[in-house]
């Protein structure tokens, strides 16, 4: 009996760390395999599974941007189409890959994070009688419920739809040997849909049984530092204005910026910023930071929210903008858009804002009262149940 950890899309580290958390939560003795569209963060799975297999990557074409320079789609259907599900050749290649992998390795449990073609292949095999349980992990934004007639708009001011959902569903149904999807959201008609998020970040009014706490730990103590912690894991620091703002800040700064160029790292180090060669733990961030600066990735918002650290974001795509707005509505985060001329001043203002820090600590106390001591425990319980059914 083998479990397959699957990811096809998304440039951030969080998709792979979510799968790594699932690998740790699987019952002992269950063999693990992993297949990833990008191998840049494959080390997150070291010791948890054999070296990951390279899967066909789903990604938007270079240069596809929306107003304000942000990547993304108005609906999840747009996102799926933009990353490749509107391309018959990419769909055929991806379905062939995942179907072959599941059959060749006799996979009985699929755990997918942003892996729509892996889901499609597994659903078709399940319909054919293959004994497989299918779980979809992800944030509230990236793991929509299956019962929708169509995907809703995420942000009211980004309402330009680029693709027809019936047309995208038709491409997913192009193979006559596969049982057809009745509508595009049925792609998520899995055995266990699991959105790993807090309610204030979830775009859907889904039942509690379809949502589990984020797979991040609560720091042992609430935030107590006076520094600024910086976390940018993808291409954020290709923006010269952001690099200049970071370098000009007078506050103590520490950061993990794994994708930054050597030149950017040298520039920030020369400005007095301490650069880490590994991710910082929740305890390290809480003890160091008065403010955390990031692009509004879901996992980082959740970790900082539990630690009571005030947050400032520079979103890079529409999902991050959605996260930033929801966290701002909760009172714990301020944000600005890429290229803002007053970026350094805005960060400094957030650092000094007593109301922002008080609200961050108040929400942290409320969240910590409901967050499990072991954030993997709810997922481990569910995975044990699913493994018993295979």
C-alpha cells in the first residue's frame, strides 16, 4: 500500500511543506512516493519519501499579468485554465503521467496540493474501480469545495474572467475513455477535501469538517522582539524598489530569502540585514520580530497570526492580495502594492503602529485557544482513517 504526494503548480515553498507535513502525519509503515512539478523545494521531503519524481509543471505563461502587475485569475476556474487546463496538449500529457504513475506504483492513497490533473487522473481511475482514496489539501483559496455550480469571484475589483468554465471542463473531458466531469468544480469531488486554514482566510462558507487548522505551530510565547523579520521565497526581490526599501530601513532586520540573487543578498547584508540559510521557526520569529514582512503567503500569515506578530505585505499575485485583504480586515496586517514609492515609510509606520500590534496579539490569543498543541494531529487522525479504508 503506497501513498502518493502530488503537486503540479504554484511557485511557493508552502505547497511542498504542506505535503511534507502530510508525509509526517501518515501512519507508520505506509510507503510514500512524491511527484512535484518543481523540484526547487524537494529537500523539504528529504527523509520522508524517496527523491521526488519530476512531474509535468502547470504554470502561467510568462508575462501574464492583471492590473497592478499581479498574476492570477478572477475565479479558480480562470486560475486552472491559465496554468494549463485550457491547453489540450498539456492536459493530455499530465493525465497520462499521473495515470501511469498511480498504476505503476499501485497507489492507494493520493494526497494532492495544487495538483488538478493528478486529481482528474485519480478520479477517473476511481470511477473505473481502482481502489484509491483521494485527498485534496490546500489553503481555503486553493482547495474549493466540489458542490459549486461554478467558481465565484474572489475579489470584486478583479472581475475580468479570461476563460469559460464549460470550455475548460470540455478539455478535461476530451479523452472519451474517462468518465466526464459534469462541471468544472467537480474536479474536486474527492473523498476528503481538507482546507488547512483559519476561518477568516477561507473564501468559502464550508462546514468545519472540511477545514482543519493550518499545519503550522504556535510559538511558545507571543511576540516579544523589536526587529523586522523578512520572508520572501520566490521572485519578490527582483523588484528593485522592494530591495531598496529593505536596505534603507533603520530597524534591526533578519530574513530568509532563498531565491534572492547573490547581488541582492550582498546588498541587503551590506545594509546590516542578517541573512539566514534556513527557515526560521515560529519561536525564533516570535522572539525576534515586532513586525514580519512578506508577500502574504497563506502559511506565513497563519504562523505570524498565531505568534501575535504584526504583519506587512507586498502581494505578488491575486491569491496573496486576497490573503492580505482578509488579514487586514482582521486588523493584523497592513499592505501596499508592488512598486509603491512610499514603501519604506509604510513599513516604518506599521512597525510603529501600537493598534496593529495590539490587535495582532489579541487575535493570537483567540486563535491559540483553538489551535492544537500538535498541528499535525488532526491531519494524522484523518490520514489514519483514510489509510484504513484503502
